[in-house]
C-alpha cells in the first residue's frame, strides 16, 4: 500500500501521464509492475485503483533509458530493476 502521505493517482491520471491506456495500467497493477498500487475498496469489483506517484516517476525515469525500460517490462516487479534506476 502507498505510504500515508504519498500522492496517488487514479488509473486514468496514471494512464494519461504515461501515455498508455487505462487497461495497460490495470494490467501492470495485476502483474505487480506498479508497487504500492491498491484498490480503493478491496473486494469490490467496481472499485478504482490508487497508483502511488512514486511508481509513475520510476517508470518515467526508466523511459529515459530505453534498455532499462525494456528490462522493466520483462521483469516480474519494479523492485528487480529499481537498483539499476538509482544509478542514473
């Protein structure tokens, strides 16, 4: 779950910021590519998701280095490549 004071974005806001579809964001959440994302009302099928801004920033940083970005897309979680991102 996102830290208490962390800014979160809706699926739509995250999708617009990353220039992908809302379905892509939901897929990334299901696959664990957006650490800290959570469902507003767990168990309620129609409940939206909250995506920590830090996860979006991490993807933006990865996109600045295409080889890391493709590693990210192939990884099972952002944590697997986050150490590499910190080097930049």
